[in-house]
C-alpha cells in the first residue's frame, strides 16, 4: 500500500513539473526586464474546421484573414506592454509564433462554440534559441461573469463571426502575457 502512495506521489509531481509552458535554453534571458524587446516574425496560423462546418461557407474568416487578425492583435499587445521592437533595434530578439486554431461550430454550423487552441512561441536571437513557450489544447476563458455571458450566447446559438475576433483578441493577449512573464 505504501508503495502505491509513493508511486502516486511521484506521478503527481512529474505531472506538475511538466505543466510549465516555459522551456529555457538560456536562463536568465540576456535581455530580461525593461530591456526586453522583440521583433515579431510572421505569425503562422493553422486553421482547422471542426465538425459542423458548412463546406464553401465564407461567413467566417479564412486562414489568411485569421492570421491577419492574430498578427494585428499580437502587435497591439506587444506594443502596449512595451515589448515590440522597432526595425532599428538591433538588440531585440525575434519571436516566432505558431498557432493551431480549431474553429468549433455549434449544431448547424451557423454559430460557434469556443475554439480549441494550441500555440508555440520561439524566442531566439541571432539564430540561437533562447526560450520556447507552448500551450496545448486550451480554450478561451473570459473571467467569471463575462465567461457566463459568452456561454449564454453560445447556448443561444448567437456566438458567431462577429464574436470570433473577441476570441482572437483574448488569445493574443494571453500569449503576450506569457511572453512578458518569460521576459521579466
């Protein structure tokens, strides 16, 4: 019985240890704190349509449009957090962001439910990997009251193409929050 508890504890600790989204190849980052600035490489967005998608429907943003939305939101939050480098900033690191975005549809395909998102952020400088931030298979969480309101809209089949940019914005804000945390 004691061995069972020891094995259970070891598995629990191993699970907790691997849950960090951060992998550092250089720690601490050589430009941490107020010095941290990043050039945003082109953002890669891989759109996958979940069940219920209507073939040929152009109501929702296509992959290129979604990529533009993510890029604009990421730049806005990087700039807001004073992390976006200017073109002339030669001391800045580069960030490469890859987002897997699965659009999930409600019954009938005319409205949405929350997306399934995974992302990876690679921080590098002069071609050298410095850090990697990753998170897999998560969805949007707006906070208690707002999330309840979103869930109500989803249940009423009214969370649609006009609301998807809100999901994109929240995801971008969270990604930049992780970048900021890695940089401090």
